[in-house]
C-alpha cells in the first residue's frame, strides 16, 4: 500500500458538493465540557479549506464507547458548540439517535455552499463498529465526496471509516491524515539515518510485532517502561516484583538474538528507580532508590529508568537523524516516577533545530510530551496511538487502503 499516493483534499473539486468528512472528535468530556481540544484543533484546517472552497461540509465522528446505542453523555452536541466558536460560524448539529435520520437529512437538504453540519455520534448505531452495509449506505446517501481526516480511527474497519467508501465515487485524505502519513510513513519506509526507535509502556505483549518490524528498519532500539523487565529477565536479571511477562521470555530472547544477527543495538535500562508498592492513588508521594536493573530485591519493583539509564538513552538519542517514540519510560503520571520520561523528552527536544525528525507515536507518549512542556519542540505528535502502532507493525490500515489513489 502506498501511503503517500492517496488523493488528498487538494485534489478534489468540492465547490457546491456535499462533502462528508470523518473527523476524530473523540475528545475527553467532564460534565459536558471538553477538557482537551487538540483533536478539534487538528481537524480545523481541512474543515476551513472545504468551507473556503464552497463545499457543503458534513462532519461525522465517534465519541467514547456507547453500549447498545445512544447515550446522552456521548453526544457530540458540545463539539458542535465549540466548533461553531472556533470557525466563527454556526455548525448545525443534527441531533438524530439514528445518526442519519430526519433531522440529519433535513439539515443537509437546507445547506448552502460553505455551510457546516455535524452528525450525531456514529457509534449510536451499533452496526458502526461491525461495518454494516445499511449504515454505510445511509452515510453515503448524504454526500457526493468522502474525506477521511481521522487518523486515530484509521486502523478500524467501521462504517464511517471504510464501509461508506464503497458507495461514494470519490474518497480522499484530509490534511491531518496527510500529515500523519507523511511523517509516519516516511519515518518507517524512508528514514534519515541513524534511525532510533524508543519503545516504552507497560506490556511487552502490546508491542510484539512493533519490536519485530522496527528491528528490521531502525538502526537502534531503546526499550524502557514496564516492558523492559521481561527483556532484562530474559538476560538472566533478577527483577523482584517488577512487571514481567514470563510467557514472553522466549520472544525477548529471540529479539535480542535477532538484533545481534542484524547488527542492530538494543539498549535496555542499566539502573531502575524502585519502590516497595505501586503508588495509590497514582500520583501519591513515593520514596525511590536506584539499583542495578538486573538486581532488583524480591520485595521491590522498578517503576522508572534510573539516572545512569537516563544519561545512556539521552546520548544515544543525541546522535539520531530520525527518532520515533512510543510509550513512557515509567509511571509518568507520578512526579517522582516521571524523571525517566522527562529525560527522554528533553533529549528529543534538544534535537530541535538540528534537522533531525522527532515523531511521537500518540497515546501516553503524546500526553507525556504535552504534560512536560516539550510539545513545540517535536517535529510531529501523532493523533493516533493504536493507528500509529499498527503502522509501525507494518500493517495495512483499512481506513487508508480504501481511499482513492491519485490519478
């Protein structure tokens, strides 16, 4: 699949046409108020471009995981309100529990060029996640052109991401999706070298195929977070109460052997910040001590990389021309256990202005970089955790494969 040869929003003639745009408005809400607007802001360039081109812009998205149909707390009504304010024009909200019902059809029929309508949460239709044909046809009946700008949902074969494209003549990528494909696609397929990949997070099982695929492509792999302890145990380390997946020890041994055969380096923590119990609540004060990562006492657990490891990882990162980072180095939600994640973020930030490309692969690493104040120093922060991981695994993303190639 050529990621970079898809028809884009710049290749379509949208004037006077009804354009259905799949956005990612899966935003956090507290008491009906949006607490993080990053995903809304990321969608604005495509929406504004279509408004300027005189399209009739129909927006759709999922929000949360409603069970068995409509739930008021998952309504997109607050998003319509905020979008109206940001665009400086009314975004008509089509309140339909069936998503494409009488209200939606009436709202679309009344549209003039440059108008914007937002449909209700696509997951209010249970068949959305099953890619059912009836709902796909309903969505397609509203539009002449389909644009997917929801990279965060590109790894899902749902009605609003894949099914609808079978019933429209033209299907293209929006600006956000194009940006994701440019940076992530190029980084994996055509990276400037040295190419360093940093993987963290809790479970090694979540990243099995990612490690395998990136070992073929990257020059160096840095592994931190909870997943590092299974690798360390595979090397004969004593890991105490640290998170270890005994079923994956053989896999870790195989990956370490594979790296050696390929002449690639895998860097693991040489020291760890250890505690006697996991903090509860997660940001509760903790007392840490630093020990060799392969000599953790039986009654302690490693919850962050240590000071020596922070320096080791930072030095490896400083020589890179392309860096992909997915997953924190420790329990970054706790200030005492965020030091390793901070050190890695700081090392990536130090590459700003050197011509190196730094890519944060969504999810917790994106949250950490933003929380720690380094977001503006990164080349690209992905909006899709799961989608970026599947791309790094070398998988075909169904929400992209179904879109038209350039003529």
